[in-house]
C-alpha cells in the first residue's frame, strides 16, 4: 500500500530473531523463516512490512473487536494521559475512569453482578479467581472446599495459576503444573470423545456427567468451583452441544459449587451478547466472570473479574482487606479506553448487529466451505467459527498430526491475505465484530483459495 513507510523487512527480521523471545514461538523457527512484521491496521485489515494486505480473521488475538484505527479510542487514551496518565486504586485512592468503568460493567453484566476487580490481563483475572474462590470458602467456614475443576484443552492463561487452570498438556509438562488443588475433566468435543451414532444432545449430557463423576470422586465437600470457557477458544473453538452447559449449571447448583465463566474471549459481543453465558446455547448463571481482551478492543491491556453478589457480600462483610492486587489494577488510561469502547459498542448497536445479522451471515458464508474436499464439521456460534481438516471426509479420517497440514493451511491463508489459526485438526476464526457482508465474503473466498492450495 502506497501510504505505508518503507521497511527493511530482512533487517528487522534479523534483529527480531536475535533479541526477541516471542510468546508461544520456537525461536529457531524465526531464524529459519522469519516472522511476519505487522505495521498497520485499519478496520478489519492489517498490513505487513512488505505492504501485503491481510483480512484479520482472528481480531488480533481474539481482542480487536471494534477493528483497527478507531479515533474515539485513541482520543479517550490521549485525553486521560494528558489529564492523569496513572494513579493507583490501592489504599483507599482511585481515579474517575476506574469508577466509571466499574459502574458501567455492572450495568451490562448479567443480573446479580454489582462488583468488579480489575487486572491487566485474562491470566491475572484467572489468578484472581483462584484467590477469590479460596478466600470465599475460607470465609464461609468451609476451608476444605479448595479444589477447582477445569477441563483438558482449556486455555485460561499463562501465569502459574492460569496455566494450571488451563488444560494444555504441553504447558503443564514444561512447568510441573498444575499447582495443587486443580484437576481436569475431558472437554465436550464430540469428534474426540463421542460414541458412534451418538446424538449431540446425548453427548452433551454425557460430557457434563464427567463433572458430576469428578465431584463424587473428590467428595463434594472438597470442591470449590468449576471453571470453563462458554466456547473453548484457543483449544480450537470447541462449541459444546446445547445440552452441555444447562446440565453443568444443574450439577454446580446441586452440589453448591461455584460456577466460573471465563469470558476472556466470549465476552463483549463475541457471541452476540455482552457475555457468552447469556447466549441461549450456553445459558448459565455464573458466580464469577473473567474478562479481558474485548473490553478495550485490545487497544490497551485490561482484564478483571466480575464478582457475583453471593461472593462479593461475603468478601466485603466478613473478609476485611483482600490482600491481592496489581499496580495497574484499574489503570485510568486503560479504563478510559474501556469506557469509550463499551460506550461505542452501545451507541453503534454492535451486540444487536452481531446477534441479528453478522453471526447468521458468517454461519452461512463460512458454512459454504463444507463442500470442500478437505473440510468437515463446519460450526460457528456468534463470531467464532471452526472447521475440521480431513484426509478422507467419507471415512472421517484425520491427517497424521506430524504432517502439520493445519499449519500449512494457515501459512497459505496468510499468503492469500487472511489470518486464520490452526489448532491440530481444526482451523478457526474469530473476526472483528464490525465486518461488512463483503468483508465476510472476501474472507471466505480467501480461505477457500487457501484450502485449495493446501489440498
Ligand atoms: N482465558 C481465555 C479464555 C483466553 O482465551 C485467554 C487468552 O487467550 C486468557 C484467559 C488469558 O488472557 P491473557 O492472555 O490476557 O492473559
């Protein structure tokens, strides 16, 4: 694109490989092939240092929900930085944006949420969940209730707590994780765990029953909480059957166990509701909600926990000082951007448009890929979607993981101007919530071309 400054991509790549240890990246692979340097974004598109235009099918990392180049968010940050770039919320001080955001978030939260604790990220939000849940049960006089049940292949972050709650076996293997007091059950992924001929509804109930079995095994008096993403995102956009979450809710209610909804991806409109738990396909009433990413559309880092009144009341009335917090909890510039972001979403009717127009349009457009010889099990919910790459569709035979077909497809996608992510046999997208129908059509055309190139 002619309005971009010129970059010396080769020199930048060499510098990058020499000095930057990237997250979730094999540094030697950078030396071999170099990384892609993204230099600009506008709307739903990004440009790399060679001027290549790419539709961002992943909203950055599931976060740039309102797209790139929003002057209102830039202005909110600028104004706050000029007025008061930073002050903390420790020791009985606070700032106006932190006050405004806390109040705004309780307006858009499901009923029963009146309090919020701020962090900088989703990982810190989930660490905060562990602290809150343990504190709650101590204050309730049930200190044995310490175990949190999560799911294999879940992603809850990369701190020791977040990675422990998460169920990524590779992460656990590298850090002697999980920390004590966290156990995992299998995910509701029918391709992996379904029986031949089993209905989705039956599978959903059976997958939920694994929670009940685990609670009984541990003894309900030892179980503090269950945590899950409404739709497992980083695990490969695993959309559970509609029967799954209501049954999980029933089990949590029955045993008096706290339900934690990790809405770091599903929150802020991704599923066409402020929070994913409000989507009728999910339909839970969580006690705690983790959020991050979309709260600021990724323009600045911010996360936190919405604390249900059942817990907030006990914490406030019996707990005294909660000895937990981060320097940047309630950072005024980040909060100012979040306020502007939520207000823009309201003003522009983003949630309603996703629910009524964009999500059904994406489902239909993305669904057309099902006729491709490589593709099966195309699914979407709101503005997340995934498909499975099959070696042989008829017999549902997957490619040998060693071949890295998904990664090849992802690289073709980049080449063809669309960001798509590969997770083992699955190819996934989570595009910005401000796409036009034409953007979606063009994205799907580029994906189809990439599937052809992979085939
Ligand atoms: N929880 C979920 C569901 C996530 O998808 C992520 C990040 O992708 C996190 C937590 C961690 O958030 P962060 O990377 O902001 O620490």
